[in-house]
C-alpha cells in the first residue's frame, strides 16, 4: 500500500513539475466541449492545444525563476524549473518549432489568425507579468481567460461566448485558490497575487457566490456548479492539506469532472 502511494505521489509530482498537468486538463476540457457541442474532435487539434498550453505555462515558469536565487523558490515545480532551466529552454524552443510547423500544415487561415492573436495576448501578458507590473499584476484573471480561449479556439462550430465565460470563471477559481495557498511563497519572492489579499472566509464566500450563479444559470446538475461546490468543500479543510497536495487535489477535480460528466 505504501509503495503504491509513493508511486502515485511521484507521478503526480512529475505532472506538476513538467506542466503536463495543465496540458492534460486542457485537452480533456477541449474533448469535453467538442463532444458536448457535436464538434469534430481532431487529434491534431489536441496536439496543437496541448503544446500551446505547455509552451505558455513553461515559459512563464522559466521567466519566474530566471532572476531569483534558488533558495527562495519554495514550490517543487519552480525548483524543478530552476535546476533544469537550460534543458527546458532547449526543449521549449524545439517544441515551439514543432507547434508552428503543425499549425501551418494543418490549420485553416482563420484558425491560424486566431492563434496568432492568442499568441500576441500571451506575449503581452508575459511582458506585463514579468517586467512591467511584476509585483502587482492580477495574473489570475489573464491566465484564466487565456487558458479558456486556448481550449476553445479550435472548436468548430464556434462555441458560445456564454460557455467561454463560464469555463473562464471556473479557471479563475482554480487560479485564485492556488495563489491564495501559495501567498506566503509569493511574499518571500516579493510578489503579491490577488489570492493573497483574500481571507479564507472571503474565498469561501466567492465560491458560494459562484455556485449560486451557476445554479441560477442552470438549475439542473451542471459541471460548473459541481466544481465550485467541490472546491468549497476543499477550502473548509485546506489547513490540513500541504501546498503540493492541495494543488494536486484541485487539479484532479478539473481533470476528473469533464470525464465524469461525459460518462454519466
């Protein structure tokens, strides 16, 4: 039993350290929305979206660790990036070339144009977050919206704005909860996230408010309401959960719920 737990723990750590957790969640939600809307689910689209998410997440993390001494980087994923930054930048450059090549070869002109727009917004976000407003930038809002749009933009027929905003809102809850849990680490690195300004009671009130909104929009059981209520339960017990397990637990919710709603 102990050996099985350790194996699971190391697999979870690998996914978080390498940003593959964000990739898996992204392609899972893309698949969910394609099936829900009757859009064609294409493997090449999953590959392009997955690579795009990885490139965005890993570059942001590598920029985070670039100017900070290793002793200040307390999260496991940032330590991994710091210790392997040379190899990761080489891999990042290679995968960027691969992703550009696949996009040119397989995407239509309209899709390429939207992809370029999304890339421009990611670059603008990186500029603001890493250089212009590094210590006081509301990155959670921008990460949530960019992530949601990245998951959606290759779905045809185009998905509704309502669905985009609903998905972005649960992505925002993810970002707020994790940034709040890691607020002490951000303070050591002289950064402040939105989550660091929220008390436990305020965060729980935010989750409750979002749950009410999701219910009013769709009184039937729905994926957004289920996620927000699950997150609310987790926050009640968050003091008993260490930072890394807390992050993994939240991400497991975002991965498992689209799968469960497709199955049942």
